[in-house]
C-alpha cells in the first residue's frame, strides 16, 4: 500500500506566486534595466565626449560642449524650469545668444566646479542676463567674463524684475572699458515696486579695469526696489576704479555683513531716492574716496549705519553724506561704527565724518581714530555723543552733546584751549590765564560756560579769546574780572557772543 503526501492548495498557490514575483524582479534588474525618468521642467547639461545630444535627464544630460550647443539648449528650455549645469567650463555668448526666462533657476555644481565663460560677445556682453521676470535664480557657479583687451564692457549676471536671487556666484574678469559695468546686479520694474530680491554669498574679483558698480540693486525713477545684499565680497584690485555695493531707488533694503577691499567707495548712492536703508556689519577697507558716500540728487531719508568697520588710506573719508541742493537728506543715524586709517596706522588728510546739508542726524557710540578730521556743514539738528577714540577717550575734535545725566565738566589750571567736547570749564588757576575758543564757524548753537572756581579773577583776570580772525561780541576778547564770576558763550556759526 503506497503512502501519499498531500500538499494543501493554499501552499501551492503561495509557492507559485513567490516564484512568479522572483522571476519578475530578476527580469527587471537583469534583463530590462530601469531607464532614467525625466522630471518635468528640470534639466541637466554636461560636457559630453560621446557626441550625443542627450535628452536632458541626469542620466542622459544635454550636450553643452560648445558655445553653440550650450546657447541652443538655453534658448530652448521653457520658462519656470530648473537647469542644472554639471562640472566643467562651458563657453557661451551669454546675452548675445539667450536670456534667462521668468521662473527659471540656473544652478551649477559649485563655485570653481562649474564655470560659464563668455566668448564672442562683441563690445557689450553679460554671461547671464534676463528679460524682466520674477522668481529667477542663479547660483553655485563661476561666471568668467573673459575680458582680454580693447573697448569692451563685460558683466557677470544681471537679472531684472521681482523676487529674484543671485546666490553663491563668483564673477571674474569683468571690465568697464567701454562704459560702466555692473558685474552682479538686480534691477526692478517699470510698473510697480520690485520686492524680495537677494544677492548673497557672492564674490567679485580679478576686475579688469574701467568703472564698476560691483554688486548693485536699482529701481526705476517711479518704483522702488527692495531686497538684501548680504555676505558678499568685492576685490577690485589695484585700479580701485569703482564701488563695491550700491542701491539706487531703493526702500527697506538691507546691506549686511559684506566685505570690500580696494575700491573708490564701499557703499555708494548718488542717484534716485532711497528710504529706510540699513547698512550694518560691513567691512570697507582701503577705500580711496569714501567708505560710505551718499550724494543727494533726489531725496534720501531714514538711513541707519550700524556696526560697520571702515579703514582708510590718506586723504579719504569714512562717511561722506552731502546734499547737492537738488535733493534732501533727512534722518541719518550712525552708531557703533569703527573708523580708522588702514590697519590703525598713522595717516593724514582723512575724515571720519563729512556731512553737508543733512537734516536730522545722530552720531553716537562710534569709535574713531583721534587723528581723523570731521566736518559738519549746514547739518542741523546734529546730535553727537559718546564717541570715543581707540584708547577709550572721549573724542575732543567734535562738538559732543552733554550726557543726559549731567554736564561735561573740565578743570584748567592756566592757559588752555577750549575743546568742542567741553561744556563747563572750571578755571582753578593761581594766576591770570588765557583761554582760547575753537572756531565758531559751522558750529551754530555750540555753547560753553567758563567759571572762576578759584575765586581770584578780580586780581588774576581770566581772558577768553576766539580763534583769529573771529570775534567775541565784536571784540578781540572778553574777560572775567570778578571773583567767582562766569561767562557763557554761544556760537552763531561765524562768531562768538558772551554774556
């Protein structure tokens, strides 16, 4: 009698299914390899050596090996696409052949990993430029403007519109030899304010000469641009021919944490209106004209300069804020800034502050090398207080306001010069003494109190004289001739009065 083993039907079905699935997996993995999937509106470009055009996927990137191939690819990609440019140096005619479209994001594989190099651009060329659009971005690559010689003006990246971004881009070999160049720039709109723009973590270096607006945002004469310029670096080189950072026709803009070395100006604005600008935590070194220069052709107001470091060569200026008469400058704040000659060395002819025609200014809590000059012309009201030199001493070459808690008091024991930082001067001399006032020019409203605290002025007169050729009460001097007597003096901006 034979014995039979019975296998349940359910077991047979399970084993069969398992074998079928195993065969399917094997066929997928070894017989029909998976093909790259094209992600909608996302493309890759590479330098290929196989001569094939590619389909634009990561597995089969477009072939951008020549300028013609690369430019044709860029022209053919639709708006609102992301374009990844892989490692290598890609030649392009730039804006002479294509422009970035609205919503497009052009991304490399990193600075010094992906380079777009401008070729055959004629007299004027930009490596990456756009027509007016929104939400465009250029990031993570080097743009080589490739200037060699001649009357050429070449730039790196210029976007225009609203909500645009330039991030982690290095621009080299730009030039302004046939007009001003704008190597890294975002422009606004002609039909409304441009909002939410940003330029950050970029570098401009190896500039090839000609005047340059290094990193720049601009609005139209009617509509403002808003945005942030942050954590960028500008080296203009030995020519110093240009400015590092600039905003024109802007509002609510932040210029923060940038570094510039070797330029005419660190931050500059001389055209259009600017409102509610914050310039903070920047370093401007070796600025041959000014660390900060604002010249009002139109109205500029509510600007704050906080915690910046400015280092100057000879015959330069830290902050130059001037009204030309055509525009107005109102409500400027300067606080916690550091201003000195390069590396704190001894220098000559430079100014920490040079202000002319500013209405409403506060200069407080700054640290200034004591050998730097200062000039305030037609600037009122002007509030200066708690400004010190690098040794921690109160600056004596500017007219500082008395502390809120009291009055600045200084004693003198003989002949002495009165300082702008003085308020109350106590004379405790044993004999006669002569005190010389600083110039009254451009110091309207400055006043001093001079007191005979020794109580012997009747026999040891205290003579108070102006700086020639100025006068006091239309005389060469005034005297305190009574024991414990006092004189109060007031400047009208050209001469002194005493009572």
